[in-house]
C-alpha cells in the first residue's frame, strides 16, 4: 500500500476518463492513486491522502446495482471533489435528489459561475466545458449551494464549503474543457493543501527503497528486457536498487525489429554492465503462432511463451524468485478495469493479461502506476541515453501484432524490412522523436500491381504515424506528402512482397494505435 502524505486518492466508478484525472493531478507534482470505487474509508485514511476525487462512470446512482462508495467516506474530514457521476453520487448519498434528465447533455456547454468559490478561484465567470451525462441533480443536500450552471444543468457545479465538498457535472480532465487544470490546481493546492513535492526524482528514491524491501537482502530478480522504453527503464531502476542480483533476459522471439539484439547487448550488457542473458526462442514462438489469426489469441500465446521462457531460464538461476516487468498504467487500464471496476477491457497486454495463474515467480512492477512520459523522465533521471529513453513505444508482442493474420517467418521478414524503412525516413526527416509512434503494418490483403511490365499480386502495407501525450488518446500526424512518397517508393521498390502502401488516418478513440 502506497503511503504518501501529499497525495490525492481517485475512486474509479468506471469512467473512460479516470486515468486523465490522474494525469491532471500528477501534472501538479501531486501523486494520485486510482483505487476501486468501494475502497474502505479506513484504507484511505491509512494512506494519508489529503483529498479524494470521485470519478465519472456509466451507471445511474439510483439504479439497483450501481457502484457505491463506502458510507464512511464522507465522515473522514477530507476534501472531496465529485466529477459527473461522482457529483451525483455525493448528492444521492447525502440526501439530495438525482433522476433522469429531460434532455441529455453531451459535448461542449457554456458554464456560468454565479458565486465565489475556492474551486473556481482565478478563473473567468464564463467558459466552455465538456458535458457527458443523461441523469441530473434535481435537489441539493443540506449545506450545499449552486456555484455554476449551464443552459441544461442548473446544478453544474455545487459546493458545501464548510465540509469542503465540491461537485461538478462536467469533465475538467478532458482537453475540451477550458480551465480544467486550474480547477484541479485549486482543489489540490488551495483546498487540500498539497505542496507539489512529488517528482520523478522523488519517485526514483522511493521506488529504490520499495524494491529493496520487496526483494530483500538476498533475493534475485529476472526481467524480460526487450530494449523498449518500459523494460529499459525498469531494468535501470531495479539495477540501481539491487545491482548484480538483477538478471536481464533478452528473448529473441523472432518478432523483434531489425538490429534489436545487437542494440540491447551493446547498451545493457556492455555500457551498463548488467547481467544479461540472451535466449534465442525464434522457432519456439513462430511454431506456437502457426495458423493463429485472432489478435487476442496471438497476444496470449506470446504472453504465455514469455513467461515459460522466463521460468525455463529461472531454473538455471536457483536464487531467482521474482519476475520484473515494465508494466505501465496504460497497460493496466487497457487490459483490465482498475480494481475490477465496471469498465470495459480494450485488449490484453502480454505483461498483464497473459500471465498464467501457475506462474512460480512473484512480480516486481515498479512502473505500474506511471504514464509513458513519466517513465521517460525516470529514465532520464537514471542516466539512460536519449536513444533508449525517447525511443518510440513498441508493443510487447512485437511485430506479431503488426501482422494481421497468420505470423510466418516470411511475412515477418517482409514487415521487418518495411518497418526499417519507415524508421529510417522518419529519422532522416528529423521527425522520429517528434511523434509518438511511426510504423508499418502488414495487411492480410493482396492486390494487383505492375512492375517491369509484369503483373504482380502481392501484399498491402499500411503506414501508421500518430502523435499522443500518453498513449491513451492519439491522432494521426499530417506528415509531408514528400516524406510519405519516399516511404512508399522505397518500400515498394526495396521490399519484395509488397506492391501497395496505404496511410492510416484514424484517431484513438475510436481506433487504437496498434491494429491488433
């Protein structure tokens, strides 16, 4: 259990925006932790939190099976901010009235602030906010007053300033809401009294202590090192904590990018002088994936094989009793609802959703509560080079989920060459470090082409170039046509087996960044 006297607890009621609330709070250098909606009040008190935020959610507070918070939550004496469902829950539990609204309110609305209030200090009287609700408050509990309203929501913001309870019907965590960061700053700093002392430097110091405590004085750890940002930073952090008792295992599963093995050995084996074990399991993985087409099946097969490889290697290292992973917040959020909350799974990740219950090793996941930009900052604090820290994200299952359809050695070689060209051209154009991800996808589609006056019938390749802050949302990048032309021309001319290149111009949501 994380104990931090300068933190805000977020209770998750299943909103798709809960992780964005955590980000907005962390941007203030205040630690935020997302917990299950019915976390006991005693546990929240034990964590030493300075305030609580109740997230939004898809349910109706008056429904029979709607998620409800611990009844003693409002007796803790802590400031509470309810967002959307969180506002309605507060009203419902404290004696007010919530029911279905005559009109739903989705999208932008103009908020008018009527009364001075600590939550709205130093913000305009009128600004745009993002609404997403069908239910609405019809009567306030005793002690509350209306602070702001919209054309469709009389109680768009309410407050009981004596108890420091605040509720807002809109979503300040999304970028569409103006002054959302100001509201979170007012709540965290002015209302809750947080100091903004949580930094990545302090995170490193605390994590080193926690790793040492978990592993003990003699425990040894095995970590799957892919060379990506997450596993690289996890390796550096754990190595700082326990030194040579960390055993990094690079698994060449045949799904890696070109030059992957050489780069990992050069940086971690030679430069950082870590205990690095290289395992060539190419045939093992390709064999298991033979004939498999369904994306989730591929991800789980790859996840299970990774764990099996670790188990096999661990048997040669008798003191190893821990398995370390570079699991991050987006991995957890997309794979399973946090704390079994009522939200939907998007996809499983090999280091979260593919672990068998019979695994013999205890988990060490020091990055589990960090977003990608926070992970990068930790890497910089640990002295990792730019090439490792700023490297674009790469999926745990590797190229196996960038090949739609069956994964074969031949198709992997085709995609690997195409992907290399994409990265080369992005770096040559000085765009590689300026976008979130840029890669090629091999489609299960063949089209007619013509090369040298001869008919071809070959594969289609898609280009995916997106920008994002944390991987939770993303938009396609409007790269210059000249660059796209060079990529397509090189891929078609240099990669045997591809005769057509397409561009993916989908955003996340509704699409995901990866195709599988």
